[in-house]
C-alpha cells in the first residue's frame, strides 16, 4: 500500500481537525430575524431586553415617529445589529421578506390591525397586551391566530416572572389547598404624560383593560376559569382634565365572582404615594395563602415567618424571560404559555369589570364573552 506523502498527510490532518468546527458551524441554530413595530416607551424597553438575547437578529424597526425609529435603530446597531428603519409597518412587512417574527408594542386601538397584518404575512408575533378594545376584536384575533402559520404570543409577561411562575406552580400543585379568594391592587402614581393615547379610553380601553389586565390575568390563571359576573365603581377624583381631555379613571374598585363561590377583589389608584401601598397579588386557599410577586406563603393556623419558595431563575426580569420564551416557542414550535385564548379570556375579564363600572350594575360573563 502506498504511503501518503507528507503534503497529503498535512492536508488530511488539517481537514480532520477542522471538521468539528465546520460541523459546529453547520449545526448552529439560525438566529431568529426579528422586527419591531412601535418603539416608544414600551417597545423601546422591550427592544433593550431583546438585545440581550444571543440568538436573534434585529433586522427592522418601525414607528410612526421617525425619531423613535432612528433611536431604536441606533441602539440595535450599537449592539451589533443592522436594522432597516420604517414608518409604515405594512411597507416593512411587504419589503423586508427575511423577517420571521415581530414584536408589536402599539396603542391598543391598533392591536387588532397590526396582529392581523403580521399573521397574514406568515410571521410570528409577540403582541403587547391587552388583545383588543372589544370582545369582537378579541374573537377576531383568536380566529386569526388559530388559522395562522405563525405563533401568536400575547405580552402578559408576568406569567414568566420567576417568582410568580414558582408561586403559580405551587398553587397548581395544591400547595395552598383549594383556591377560595384572590386580592389584587395596583396603587401607583399616574401614567406617563408623554403617551397621550393612554388617557383616551376609546384608544386604550381605560386603565382596567390596558393596565390591570396583567394582574387580572395572573389571578384568573390561579383560579383556573373565567368569572361569572362583576360589579364595581370608579371614576376621576383627582386628575380631572389632567392631562387635558383625560377620559380614563384615576381610581376604581371591582369585585368578580367566579364559579364555586370564589371571589376576586381588585382596586387601582393613581394617587398612591411612593412606598405607601404599591402592587399586590395574593391568593388565599383552604390550607394557606401566597404572595405571587414574593413567592412567599403562609399556612393556616401556623405561627412564624412566611415560607419562601425555591425559585428557578430567581432575579431574572419578567420581560426578558417572556421574550426568551417567545424565541424558544418560535424556534421549536411550542405553544406559548400566554397564547391567544388565554389572552382573550384575560382581556375580557378587564372589559367585564370596565362595563360593570361604566353601567353601574352587575354584568355577567355571558354578556361579554357570549
């Protein structure tokens, strides 16, 4: 048998040593090509979180305000991305064929139109909450998501917060016994005045739909089924015509009644001093109660400090974890934890409460959900 020449041996050896690197490069998962629609307060923040993920490419950003798109593009380029800039999202979807997924953070009155356009284009979408302004918009979105090629994930990111996720797993495992009662409140200062649409309830759905839906989503998830009815009261007590033309409430309280005699009591105030009340999400059961945000629970009739749950990924930001889950869902064809149907139910819970407050009467789930 003829021996290999020294040159041939060196060539063969070099190729052999290089092969694993070549295979690794070939087997490396492709980076998901993501576009952003809406890069204002919320969208701009989500972009900063998405830039922390190593397996995405930001290929386009879009905003009606050119300065916002320019800033978002600059932030992305500083992180090594090369996004195009657009003012028209439909033009972006038509021209930028390589887009695989979209993160949309736009005013609520445009959620439906943006989601439909993205899904019809065959793209995946992470759409900010709530799903829409009306039950009809929610139904249309769910049907579109069910028929679409792409994944629809709604931005109820608190489901991915490590503390809340651990708390919910504990509840679902029977850790506090049968769920009997939930208490939630969102007591803060007022909304940012540089987003005028937030103060127009025809565009935002009012604060119980646009803001409280996060906590209502968690507590409805804990109970495990939609409410039967709601009653409530609210209005504008302090910020009258602040900002000018304001039509959203600055305070309200609502009580939801669920099957099996379970109740949820929720309130929201926008004139709460810093450090006074804050935000709470608590679930009470037949064997104990748990604070979702802290992942701490107490057993009934037991003295001593609260018990801290073990929390995987403790300290990780809920927004980052939610976006990370979205990328994983897209790449691996997984059903989102916060999918279209769960998003519809949680949005309708907010609409149910808003309707009860506006009409000063008890409103049933059937009236809202059909």
